[in-house]
C-alpha cells in the first residue's frame, strides 16, 4: 500500500553553514564595524548580539537571508524577545523548531480527513505523520494540499513507498 511520512526536520549542517556565512558577512561589512555583532550557535539555539536594537535587526536580516539561501524554512524559527544585555548591548535568543508537535499532528490529520481525497488515511507516529492510500495520485494530492495549507511549521515528505 503506497505511503509517505510528513516530517519537520532541520539539516544541522546547513544550519551551521548558514550561521558561518552570516558571521563572515557581519565581520566584513562596514556598517557592522565596532558593533561587536555576533551569532552564537548551540545545537538548535542561536544567540544574536549587537550594540543596539537597530544593529540587531540588521544581524537578524543577514541571518534570514543566509538561512533562505541554504534552503532552510523561516517557518520553523521561534524569535525570542530582544533583551538588554550587559554593557548596554542587545541580545536575542532564536530557537529552531524541529519535529511535529502532537497538536500540529492532530491538525494535519484533521486537514487530511476533511479536505483530502477519499480513501486516504493518516496516523501520528511520534514526531511524524504517516499517510497511506491505495492510489499514488491521492498521496500526491495530499502533498499538494499540505503544501498549500498554512500550518506554521516547515514540512518535508519522506519515505514515499509503493
């Protein structure tokens, strides 16, 4: 029976590459001279630092550009509040979200049941959703349906089996 899995994952290597490229651009750009702007990465948590909120917004923009160029979705980013840090600097903590929460999985299952073709079933398996059907065309219609819906999480479609 044909099936595929809906997952929400982040490629750690691409994330590291995007952060490195953003860091390099910040170090080279003239408008960031003497601002001590930086991006630190610990697993899926990034910390942006700069002297003012304005410079911090510019760091965020550079990071967003690099993430998009590396093929990482901006939907999976949880932007924290801008905080005052020591030495009159600004700091922002950014968390990358991976995995499909149980609430989002329920939402995906409901969407497939309501708007998907007849004969398509879906079930939650941990942090992924498995979709099965007798026809491959129905599965492709479900992928198109999920791509068109706005669920605020980055989704990938894996393990397409016949």
